[in-house]
C-alpha cells in the first residue's frame, strides 16, 4: 500500500528529510487505490460496496501504518547495502512482494471477522487484493518517482 514519513528517499539528509513527500505519497497512493479497488472488489466478490468500502478503508489505514514501518526499514537497509535508495526494477519487485506478504498476515483476520467469512475465504479475498496492490504499487511507485524524482537520482544516473 507506499513510502512514508521519516524514511528518506535521500537518507544523507537525515531521518526527517522529505516528510511532506512521504505524506503526499501515502495519501495519493491510498486514495487512488480505494477509488479503483472498492467498486472492483464489490463486483468481483458479490458484496455490497459499503462492506468492501469499510474493508478497504480499514485496510488502507493499516497498510499506511505498515508502510511507515516497512519503508523506513527497507530504505535504511537498501542505503546500508548499496549506498543509495535508488531502486532497480528487481528491487522494486522484491519491495512490493515483501510488503504485501506482511500486510496479508495482518489483514486476513480482520477481513474474516468483519465480513463474517471463513479464514480461507478471507485468505482468497486478501490474496486477490494483494495481487492487485502488488501490481498497483509497482506502477504507482515507478510513476511517482518519475513525477517527483530526488536530486540524488539524476546525479547517480549521470555517474
């Protein structure tokens, strides 16, 4: 579900650089995703839009919190390992898959409880959402990085 506060796509500025960038990223990521996933989810799972909307909003909120923690750790690990937060296509795929696996574990019990469905049904539904979000996260983050690039990336690309 994105990249947020405290993490810096540009870590040498310190841990509090670019918090507005992270806020813009989180809000735009979640609002666009909800606009897509709620009507499609209601249609695909033959459930009321309201129910899928509640699941979507709660999931987006939990995903945003998970994003803060996950991306902070991922960006710091990437910076330590490679000296940069610039992500290759391969690293972006790993980033998206690991994020969604962690989120799947957190959301599945909530979905089962709220919708009154079995854990297996919640797993299938959550997995469907996760597959959507993996593709969406990959495309959204790549586009976001193109629209809002960091100065270090142009310097690294020229090097």
